[in-house]
C-alpha cells in the first residue's frame, strides 16, 4: 500500500510539472514545496515519521528545535529534492542565473586553473543535482561519477549521452558492477580528471565491498565509498567541496568551499577513513545549521521503507 502511494505521487508530479514550468520558477518551486507541507499537515502517519526523525536529529546535536516547524519545511524540501532540476527545463540561461546565489566561485576557478582537474565533492544535503545543473549552464567541463540520476531535466539528461575517452555515458557506476568493472570505471574517472575536467562525486554514499571506509554519521556507524579519496590521492587533483542549500523563496545557495589536496601516501585504508570522516563531519555541520535541508539523512536510521515514505521516492 505504501509503495502504491509513492508511485501515485510520482505520476502526479509528472502530470503537474509541465504546468508548473509555465510559472515563474520561484513560484513553481514554492508550489511544489507546498505539496509536501500539505501532506505533512494532513497525513498523521507521515507527520509522525518526520517529527520523530527531526527529534532524533535534534537530540544528536543537543539542540532544541521547533520540531513541527522544521518537520514541515523538511517535508516541503523533500518534494523539491524529488523534483530535482526539472522545473528549470525550457528556461534560458538568463532566467536561471538569478535563482543561484553563488559563493566561492573563485575557489573553484582557481582550482581548475591549476590544470590538474578538480574533484568536486558533493553530497545529498539540500538540492544535490543543482550544482551540476548550474555548472552545465555555466559551460564548465563537468562529468559525474555516480549512479545515473533519474527523474532529472531533459537539459541535464542530454549532457549524459556523450561518448569517447572522457565521455559521460560510461562513467556512471552501478552497485552491481564486478570488481573488474569497478576498477575500470575508476581508471576512466582518473582519465577525466587528468584531462583537466571537473569530476563531481558524492562523499556521503553508503556502500559495501571494496573501496569503502567505516565512518560515523549522525551518531551511527556505516561504511561509505572512499573512491573520491583514492582518486584525489592518485591524481593530485584539488578537492573542492560543494553544498547547495534550498532557500525559503525557492532559490538556491551554492557554496564552493576551500580546495585541498590529498597526499598520495593517504590512499591507504586508515588514511582514507580519516578523510571520509572529516568530510562527513562537514556535512553534519551543515545539517545542524539548516536541518530543513537535511534531505533523507535523519531517516537513515529507519531503514529503506520509512526513509522512502518520508522523502517521497
């Protein structure tokens, strides 16, 4: 029953998005968020799950949040998260530019100017596909190293069909890949970086098997992919963390942090685990400051069923 309800949500979003795209983008974004806020107000079961998750987060940080206020905004932002960048389809670059308040662009540009490529270290805080959308609009040489995103704009999807030695199509990874396929994909990613491009990779991906490190996030132990650490150590490329926060008016705060490099000697298991933990600590800091942008993090403790129900998969 729960899965059927989620599938209905997907169908309804697919129906209303074309109409919403005719509206000013901030208005459309707020209407999408209104779906989640309304569900939070009207659906007792969902409201309880969201409130319990927010309450766990507040206890972890030792903060006294207004659980209902944070939960309502979180529910709205989760629908924005599910919509990805599809509301921006069909808009001109000039129309999209004012939607992004960008800080630290000079940090990214400086790192890229070094000629060694850049590892753009992203995460699932806020609106995780918007950095890629903005970078593509700004004509940066970008490739993504992750599972192929679904339910994205046609604009972004078109960028994913490039082939060749540094093309995007074969860079997407799969959890079903064999060790040999995984090693091959890492070499392709390294080739992209060494060509001087930006490789966008998430540092908060829970993973199993090789190329993982144990770490603690929001007080719970997991294993995370450490491929970004290995690539940084292997190539010498600077790592630039990026965060994208959803603003209350439907715009986006895009923040490129200070670049850093990882020594080749830090590719070992213990050293890689330290880098992974340090990055997750920085994600936690953003979550503490802006819990309404925490996406699905607070629901990890519930397992996949409750997590999916709360975030509207």
